[in-house]
C-alpha cells in the first residue's frame, strides 16, 4: 500500500486520474500492471479499480442492483455477476444492506459501496482518493481493516489522503508530491531519519519557569494553549531526551513531554515549509 502525500494542488489527484485513464499525460510514460493507460485504456480498466473522493450513485437502485449495473459496465459475463456482487458486498461489509435503496445508506456505507464498486471486477490495482473523508471513527477503523486485507491479498493499493496519522499506520511506502514532482519516497519507519527537527509539546505546572529556561537554552517555542508550549527540537530523539533532562535539571516541573503528531505529519510540515521530507 502506497500513500500519496502533498499539499493541495501538488498533483496527487491528477496523477490518480492519469492512472485511471481519465486524463492523458502531457509527457512521460505511465504503466498500470505493466500496461500503458494511454494506448490500452480498456485493458487498464479491466485490472484497475478507481474510487474517487466524490462519486455519484444511482440512488433509486438498491445496493445490489447498483453493483449489478457496475458489473455489467465492466463486461463481466452475466452468469458471473451474482457471484461478483455477493463477493463485493461481503468484502465491503454491506451484505446486510444489499436490498436497501442506495439513498438510505449512511456516508460511511456509501464510502464502502464506492469501494465495492471499484472491486466488482477484482482488480489488481486499486486507486483511492480520500477514501476516509467524512467517516466516523468506527467507520475509519473498518475501512483500515478492509484496505489492509486487500493489500494482504496481493493487490496494489494507492491512497491519496490528508489524514496523515491514518496513512502512517496503513501505508508500506509514502511518496511525497509537490508541484507535480515526486520529491521523496520512504517507508514510514524511515521517516524520522529524514527530518532535521521535530515539534515536541511540553507542559509544566510552572509555566513561567518553563518559558525562562527555554529562553536560557535558546530553544524556539510557540504557545500550545493552556500551560503548554510547542518547542522545535533539532537532532532526533537523542536531542529530545537531552532537552527534557535539561529542563528537569533546571528545576522545571514537567508534567508532559511528547512529539506533536506522527512522523508523517512532521515530514509533511517540513515539506510544506520548503524542506525535503
């Protein structure tokens, strides 16, 4: 599972549209499962599932009828469509809603229906644009389990999302995109080594003493609300440990000290501030 990460306008959705055969690249070469989407779009569509961030449905149809239509659109043999629909419903955990009209589904259930539609022909490659947008926590957990299961089956899953904490848990590789270019590519466990700094949030029962000592140590900080401060720590976890020891040694009663956000979020912030993740 590969995550595409970058600021708005970086080119993530454009890239997915090219891979989905919906945009023609102006230059360069693209292949999906070894096939050129420009010269062989139908062959690519037979091997690729596409779930955009916004998808219209035929609301008057039932969930099963909608998937039957999608199976027909993918030219599945008529005799195979009931099995394909049942498999897609089960994979998306929608089997109990098969007889319900599409318009009665919740937002999370419609997201799962979008995924079922993309899976109806059992593609080798799955392209997802903001698949968890608008989902509640339970629906997100279920979606994560579903996507990891699809990847475990050997499918290639490419996800574009701004939910960085979730991507850090899901992805096997993260590709950073900016201004139409790939600027970096890492495994999530490689990310800390690529950063020159990290934001840590520190709280103390003696806020004035904390501010005074940080000033003496010439550490940059910003207010985090309440009695907390966000400090920039340069040099990785060892530098963070040294700063904590210095604060405690200087008599600051520290009540909490932890990095803000995950490694992926820190890398993203570094990228959007002009650095290299």
